[in-house]
């Protein structure tokens, strides 16, 4: 059974101030399902292998998939992903093309789909959303334990930029 839709500016999770931002990466993706694999590869090029990277990748993939399936992004549009390190947290934010209705949590254990946002909420310490039918931003703060995961290197930006340029070059011949 569907849970109540959150308000357009809802924030959930543990309240508190965010630490100052650290490394930040941003990438735009075409609004088709094949780009979710590209999103995963991009994140693998940025973050060191560890369980926290798996959580960040899952959250980004889920939010990206929702953008493609449920918003104007999936109708010939695009979506954008931003990953920002904030001390012990990594924020994943996805901007999409908007939709008439907002994201909904579905609490239906025997159902075959629709529980992705529940998993996102379980992995995140905070989530939030803002926007409407013209565009929406959805974000989640994922715990990042540098003692286990290691620090996120700002040098990964070069690899991400190179990957982004290669992706653009393949999409625009000549």
C-alpha cells in the first residue's frame, strides 16, 4: 500500500548541520535506462572500493532510475547527479525534469517493485527533496567512514573529467 507522498520540500532523517563540503563531482546523463550503468561506472572511477561506495552507488542508481522512469527526464530529457563529500557523509543529489506527482514511498513487502526509496532511506542518515512538475532535486546523505573506506581523493576529478569528456565525444560525432 502506498504511503503518503512527502511534501515538495520534505527532509527526513537525523537533523544537524552539515560539515563544510569537500570534493565535489557533477555529471549529466541522458534520460534513458542505459545511462544507469554509465552512472555506476562514473562513481566507481571517483570513489575508493568499500562498502560505503556500494551504498553511494546504490542510492545514486535508485534515484537516477526513478528520474528516468517517473519524470520528464525519461521522455527525451536528462538528469544530473552531484556527489559531494561532507566529512563523514557523502551527499548524492539527483536533479530531474520533474513530474506532476512527487516521489512516493511504497510499503508493500510482497510487491515486486517500488521499494527503492525505502532502501534509500535506510542507507541514508538524511534525505530531502525540493521541486515540482518543472524540475526536482532529490538528495541523500550516506555515512562515509574514512577509517574503513579511506579518504576520497580530489585527484579523482581528473579521471571523472576525462570520463565525462569521452562520454560527450561518443555522443556528439565530429
